[in-house]
């Protein structure tokens, strides 16, 4: 018998997803860069994989990568001048996400919820 997929809530608490969602929320509360947003952004960039994805329960988790990309995009919108380090990281994450899509454009992953969930 195989392992039961992790519930959505558990997948969103993975480090990259949690930081990405936190950055997204932080960007709604602040204007411009703060030491907290810079620290969180650095932590997120430190765990980005060479292929642009962010590690979740397994290496290529579209949910984790999408949450991290959303955080990066939110922080970039708050910057007066784009930081090439962030734009490159966001572009790499989006390319990784595109590579995780199936032929129909859907994201299917072994950790996705089942009908039972």
C-alpha cells in the first residue's frame, strides 16, 4: 500500500511555500523593502533549486513553487527599481512551473489531493 498524499495544508507549510505566502502577505502590509522582507527574500532565494523550482515534500512540487513565485512577484511589485536577482529567480520559477504542466496544461503531482481527501 502506498503512502497517502499530504493534505493541502501540510504542503503549504513546507519552508518555501510558507516563506512565499508570508512574503505575499507582508507585501500587502508594508510599502517598500524592510529588513524582514529582505531577510525572508534571501531565505527563499537560498533554497531555490538550480532548475528554478522550490523544494516541497518532493523536489518538484508545483504548489510549493507557485507559492514561492507569488511571494517573489509581490515583493517585486513593491520595489521602485527591479532587482535583477529577484526577477531572474521569478522567471526561473515560472519556467520550472511551466515544465511541471502536463500536455493539457494541468498540474498533476503525486502529492495532490485524492477524491478521498
